[in-house]
C-alpha cells in the first residue's frame, strides 16, 4: 500500500486539474513517505531540465514551495530533489539557482511533531546551507567544481597564480559547508537522510578532486610567488591539511554504512617536510634567519609532495570513472527494457487495419498511397 498522505494525493490531483505535469511530479517526488525520492520522478525532472519549452524558474519555484511545508520529510526530499537536479540535470538549472539572490531560507527550520522530526531538522538546516553554498560557488566562478575538467590540462591545474589564490578559498568554503553536514553512521536511520548522504558523498569525491588539483598547482608555483602570494598560499595549504583530515573522517562514515570499499578513494598525505620547506621559504622572503637548505633538497621535497597528491588524485578519478561506468550500464539496461516493452505493445496491437492500409490504393488522381513506416520507439498515441 502506498505511503502517500491524503494531502499528497490532493496536491497531486490539483496539479492534474491545472495541467502542470512538472509541479505534479515535484509533488510526487516530495511526498510524506519516509524514503528517498523515487527514481522515475527524478528521471522525469532531469528530462524536464533538458527540454527547452520547460520553464526552469517555475520548476525551481515548485521545489522552493515544497520547502515551506511543516513536515521534515517533505522539506528534506525537496532539498534532495534540488541537489539531484543540480548534479544530474541540465546546467541551466544550476545557472538559474546561482542567479537568484536567495535560495533556501531554512536556518530556523524545526519539525516539532516528534523526536525524529527534531533530529532530522538539524540535518535539513545543514544540508540547505550546503546547497546554498554550492549555488554561490557557481555564481562566483561560473562553473561547477564537481564537474570541472581534471588532469594535467584541467581547469585547476592550468589556472594562473592570481586566479588560483582567489578560486581555492571558494572550494574551501564549499567543502566546509559539505563537511558541516557532520553525520555519524548511527544517525543514517532512514531512506531520506541516506539519499542525501549519497549525493553528498559523490559531491565530496569530485569536489575534493578539484581541490586537490588546485593545491598541486599552488605547490608547483609556490617557490616562484611574491611574498604576499606565498603568505596566502601557505595559509591555503595549512587549511587544506585540516580539511584532508576531515574528509578522511567523512569517508570512514561512508565505509561504515556499507558503501563499497572500491568506491572510496585512498588519500595520500604530503610529507610533513613540505610544510617546513614552505614556511622556511616564506621566512627567507621576509628576511628572517632560516636553516640552510639546498635547492636540490627543496626540489626533492616538492616532487615527493606532488607525487603523493597526484596519487590521491588518481584514486579519486578511478572512483569517479567507476561510478560513471555504472551509471552508463544502468542507462543502457533501462533503454533495453524500454525497447522490449515497446515491441511487446506493438505485438499486442490488432493488425487488421495495418494489412488493409498496406495494400496500394489508387486515388482519384492516379497516385499511390501507402502507410508510413512504423517507428518502434514512438509513443502509442503517435502510432495511432
């Protein structure tokens, strides 16, 4: 039996009357059922973001409207649906969110209906802050860090010193907002918060990969920077070390809740001698006395550090590629199932009208009329 509430059904019926398929699907994706949004509804909304005749602001407003609900389940599922569209939908969806002055205003949200409502409200407030930060980051740099091109010729690796020093702190802010979700494995107690955690986990992998590449670029440029740039760069690197510890703790939670070990990357820390070398270089630029160190030893330390971070980047990329391959296989299986279903539907149709129409008929003008070829991927209505 469906777990939809009477309110859910009435709301869906209202949208059916007004003819708004998008709003109706948003309602179905964000019901009171304590489970993540259903895949068929998410897939439909993703498809909507790719249709040029679909009004993106209206789609977003439908989701924002659902976050005004008093139920933690409806609000949480609205955030999850929004996050899913930011990740998998057409880029114009996140572009629109980034263009808005305000997004989710849930810093005071509290569902007092029960103990679970109190507990989940905490995570709703944290989750909404992350989605707000994700949109703000896009507004600041005009791209999504989780989708940016990676590798030696990637965006973060080829960025100039000036732009890099402005961009890496933006990644840090988004990473902080993500890690502030701060959930333990024993708090992942229902399908709703589990769905949110999986989206955050995937964002964390890709976001940290971009962050890691920005740090590699920073280290390669560090010893050629000016004094003020070195000071900024050293501060960024110290913050990176702190966040690396926090992301490791986040990945431990992922492992505890049963995410496949192969989907969790190995993080390799740069040698501690690197931090000493960076601090000594800045001290020398400031005219302070430092230990004697040769250019060769400094180059070796830097090379070892970059190598360690590059191995982390490789591990992150492997995890990302594995997920993409799994998604591709799932999509192929879905298309195959749709084709088979379509062929079965066509096989059940009566053939009398087709055979009658198939024989050439002479028209008054002497021309020949035949039936058009059947498109097996068309909808039933178009075939008729």
